[in-house]
C-alpha cells in the first residue's frame, strides 16, 4: 500500500499545505488493516498483561492512564448481580498498600481532582479505571501506576470495607431509579431479550447490594481479575516511552499469573424476524418519544473493504439525519427533533438507533414519518446533491483531525487504545486514516448508501418503543403503522424526496469594508486591540494550541434585566422564535446545507445583563463564520404563523414536562426561595406563554444585535493576521452603524435583577409525586464581598467553594456516609479553620487546573473577556488582566488555614447556622416526617455522586448586586 513518499521535506510541505497536499493511496480492498496499533509502544508482559505507552505533549506535563479489565456485569451469577460494580467502588476504598481512601487523598494531594479526572466505570462487558495525573515529578507517575497495579490484584474486600461502600453503591442505585434510568433499563432489557445481558444490568439488584457477603465479592474478584484480561494504557508528556514501560514492568511484572484462569465467555443476543413492540408509560418523562432500534452483529474492522463499508454507513446516517432535521422544520412537523446513530451495545452486538421527540399525542405520527423516510431511501435513494453535502461534511471532519494530528489530547489517544483492547478496533494513525478517507469518499455512490437502508427493515431484529407520560398509543397502533408503511413501500407508493433550493452565497452582496481608527498591543497577554470605524472593538490573540481552531465571543452590555415585567416573557422568547426563523438570514434547514463541508458555527445568547454571540471555526472557514455574524446584525426577522406555532408547541411541551419532573419542581423551588420569588427566576407557566407577543419578541431580538458600536469582540486561536484582518474589516467593520445608538448601556448603570435572599433560616420540603422514592438536598448561603478587595475576594470565593466541597465530601464519604453533618463541618471550618493539608490540596488542585487552562484557547478567551468585563477595567485590558492575575497570586500566597478561616467568617454568615436556605426533595406519597436532620441522605460514589450543592449565590447575580451597592469605587486593589 502506497503511503506518503519519504523525502526529508515531505512533512514540512504537508504541514504547510495541510490536508489539501495529502496524497491519496492506492488501495486493495482485501488488504488487512494493521493489527498492532500505530504510534504506540505495544506489548505483553510474561504474566499476560498488555500495555500501550505513547509520548504525547498535549497537555504539557500530564499523563492519561487507564487500567482496562474485560470483566463486566454479564459475568455475574444470580447472587452476584451488582458485584462487578461493587468491586470498582472498593478499589478506591482500600487495597493492600492503600487504606482508608488513601488513593483518593493521594490523587487530590497532587492536584488530580477525584471525580473529574480520576474515575471508573463498569459496563456489561468491562470495567475501566482512569486517571489524569501530573508528571512534572518522576515519582508521581510511578505512584499512579502503582495504584493501577493495586487495582489489578490487591483490592481489599473485608467486611468493614464492604459495609462502608454499600451506602455509596445503594445511593448510586437509587440515583438510576429516576425516569431516565427506568427508561434506559427497560429499553436495554427489551433489546437484549433472550440473552444473559438482559438480566445483568451493571448497576445490579438492590437486594444483592444490601446483602452480598464479602466472600462472594472476593470470589468474583479472584475468579475474573487476571492480568491476561487486562491492559494498562499510559499516554502523556513523557521524556521517553521506554522508561514508562519499565515502570509498568516494575509494578506489574512481579505479579504471578493464576495457573488456569477461566476464559471470558461470549454471550450471544438472539436475532428475531418479527419486530418487538413496547409502549412505555412514564409519568415523570420529559416528553413523548419514539425509539426504533435495528440490531446486528458488531462489525469486524479488519480490511480496507470493512473500513469502506463503515464510511458508507456513516454517510448514510449523516444523510438520513439531514432529512430528519429538515422534516422537523416543516409546517406541522411530526416531531420536534429526530436523529439516527450507530452504537456498539455489547461485544458481539451493535445497533442503528433512531430517536424522535414529539408532542404528547404525536408518537404514532412520529413513528410513521421515521419508517417512511427509511423506506423512501430504499425506493429512491439519496440525491447527488445530498451525497455531495454529506461527503463534504465527512471530508471537513477528517481534515480537521488531520491538521490537529500533532495536538491530540492524551485522553483522546488513551480512549483509542482502550477501544483497541476492548473491541479490537484498529488504530491506524490519523495520517493513514485521512489518506484512506480522501481516497475512498469520492467513490462511495448513492446506490451504496441506499443499500445501508436494507439493514433498517422491521424484519431485521427491530425493536420499536414509544415513551409517553400517559397512555396515548398501544402496541396494536404501532403494529398497524408498520404494516401500513411496509405496504406502501411494497406497492411503490412513497414519492421521492422533494428538496429545497439552496442559495450559493451566505452574503450575496459584500459590505463596504471598514477601517481601523486606533490600535494597541498588549505584550503581557500576547493580544492586539483594534477600534473599527463603526465603533466595534476587536481584541485578538494568536495561539498555536490547536491548528484548526479559532473561537470568538462578542458582547454588549444590557439585556433582559432592563425590561419591564410586562415585556419580559415575550422578549425572553425572542432567541427561541428567531432561531426557528433563521437569525442569519436563512431558515435553519437551508443554512445547514449552505454550511456543508465548512467548520463554522455561531450562536447567540441574550442574558440578564449582556447580549453575546459566540463562534467556533476552522481558520480556513473564518470568513464564513464572520459572514454569519454580519448576517446576524443585518437580518430583519419577521415571524411567520407556522414558525411561531412550532416554537410555542415545543415550549408548552417543556412546561408540561417540568410539571411532571420532580427534580425540575425541586430546582424551581430552590430558585424561588433564594431569589425571593422574582418573576425573572420563577419557572415559566402556560399562562406566561399565552402572553407572548411573537412580533415583539423578534423586534427585541433584532434590536439586541443591531448596533456594532456597543460590541467588544475577542478572537483567540490559530489566526494569521494578514489573512484575518481583511475579513474582520469586511464583515465586522462592514456592519452598518445606526444613526442613533441602540441599547447603549454603561456597565455600572445596569438595572439589577429584583431578588432578595432570605435574611434568616429557611427550610422547605418539596413533596413531589414519584414513581420511585428519591431524596435530594440543596443548601445555600449568601456571600458578602468587600468592594475594596473585590478581585481578591472573587478568587477567595473559588478557593473556599472547593475547600467546602472537598471537606464535606471527605466527611460524608470517608467517615459517616450521611449528610446530616454538613452544617457542622462548615461551622467547624469557620471556628477552627482547615488543616494545612486541606489548604495544600486545594492550592494544588487549583494550580494544576490553571496550568492545563494556559494551554487552551477557551481559557484565554474567558480570561480576556473577564478582563474587559471586570470592574477594574479602565481602557487597558492588559492592566486589567494583570490586576486579576495578581489577585490570584496574592490569594494563593496568603492562603493559610487562618486566612481561609477568616475568609469563611467574613464572606459567609457567621456562624453559618444563622442564615441559609435548605430545600429537601421528598416523595409526595411518603408519610409526613422530617429527616433526622435537614441533610440526612447517603452520598453516591465517584463522579456520579449526587452532591450537596453548597451554593454560593450565582456569580453573575452577585456581581451585579455588588455593582449596585458600590458604584462609587473606581477600582479594586
């Protein structure tokens, strides 16, 4: 197989010209794909453990690690249902070398925050333990690998360990008993019917979790956890890969394999010619929906032909989704949204799954439309234009991946090697994959795509399920629709697809180019600032973090808080209604085709105090993204009757859904209590929707994005100024400035939102109807910050929030497993202060997060925006940035147990028990009784934990409140 030629300058030429210079390959369809993964040190130790090690510099001085075990819940016997998941939990609790959650404490001590980066997951077929750790000190990597080695064979399963973890596992089990969990479980059982998978959900059975013995858990662990069933993956900023392999050998190599470990069995899922039907009624469902699943054996990806078939299937699903989207935007559509995707369900099984959300009584119409569209493809195929659009989309995706091949994150590479080990997915390298796609995509025909629809027949192991909040349809209705569509297809009475006309250009007439009236450089942040002739301010920062990314955000002060209550509900719907009409001058279904093959996205938001637009694009598509911004400012929106009808139907369904969902009722009451029942924060009711004036909504939206002179735009990414500048002047500088200012607001004169936090203790129990009993608690405090040191105080809030979260987690999980001591722990922090280790852990976590952020475009975009929006900003964004940075450094250098204690006393009510709100969600059907204390509830395990949200009032609200009370201060130092 011919790869790129190898002269010395080939790589530089390829880099310079990018994807377009990449040569195609001469392919033999029967040629096998590489068995061994490309670009990684791959091997097997004498004891059977496989390893994958790769040096990767993104992000710097970090490593993504994993221990993958081909052991999941399907291996459990009846009395072990849930044990695979329990073993996963016990791993972090105690091993031979680490006890009393020392593993979690170690990870936190090196800034590897538990939950976000360090976690584990159990599925039907496997268990994976993951870590993301710093490697700036050699001993950290060695210790992290030693932890994985402990997981492999040294997990301790004593009676005491098991009892400690039962509560966490049980609470996680209860957390899956909500509407989403019940729906997922029911669908899984229906799909897997007739196989062991149907009876082995990873979460297990409550009775087993409560009563399983240590011996049963230990026996399962000893029976299946063998090195021959495992792989260690290490991808990171290593000096060399061989050294890491030696570390793996040091920690794993001495482990002696069992003499005759049992083979991992394979469990088949039987196929069926007759479709299976289910009408699932879920009183807490967010809305009505339809799911159609077509099961099939998981594809083996061994040859180039297999890869070509996979590409064809991807193109088919893309093209089908394009049609589904266009149908959802038609007059009186059968569904609000619909999508199709392929998913590997178990080791031997995959499925193509179509899902649609629809109005309450619309499941039958949605089902008919979905089946009809697949049948239409079988009869008439896709048009050449549809194929060209999909081909361009896929080509754009692989181009982006190719251009950023040297900037792939270590976590992404780790996941690739996990799939290689767990599912035998080949890892051929992005260069070769890009060549393959560039070679194969142009030759995949419409006829081939149509053949993919043959796998989506109701006679091909099809499972059809409707989800409704109450019974609107029955199984016979579903069967009748299947018969109807099959008959129409058989008789050829389904007409071909009728597509819409798509304009060639986004901007039909290019605007007059603006010019720069002033500019300034800020070397300390590597940014430049421009003032354009229409008044718009531009700040751009060139980076090399990602070769194929440019991001931007434009903002202007003034938003929904300035409106009288009588106009609020209409205007708050402006963005939603405008989105259906087309905020960029074209209906969404038309714009989707116009943007095919381009990586350019722009979105809008109207908030309480600001209006913003944000974009993400490839450097080569910057012109397209800026054209969309130009269209945003120059498009006059006129709502049509059908547009408004669709939006209001969707809004009504959302209102009905929130009435059914106990968690939404709980969250709404929390907001009402904390914000004094302000109209701005209370949930929208059906009566509010009836007051919405669509014309006023669209007029307000248009007014929000009309005057460029009030906007500041920050652009960060792989920008070449000589190329970007003419585009900025053309499409941003060319936005016409109105004769009179529109929505021109000074930041310090913004109207604050009307809300009042309770001045004393407020406790409420929200009792909501539930299918299965759930309990949730939210505890909130007001925060007071002194204006004279506002920059530092804001940083203190961040540190103290993390301190409180960490301490409460330690108390609840490691010691008591109950949340009734939350207030006591916060009070203890106020009266006695945290320990030296507590402070060191918080500082380390923050520092590691900060180091990671410095290597990301979004981090810099956010930092520069905050520098402009800070109260300390005085026409010098570099100085504002420095003041904020210095505030962070001051807080870090001054943070001690004593200063943290004083800050907790100063910023929270002291003592904390004198002013707070607590809201408790409980089943309506339960007898009326309070918990033993306001916070009695067990805590879940790992990152899935339903945490007590120690709420510090939302920062945007807090910031505006401070502006209102301290306008006289000119700066914060």
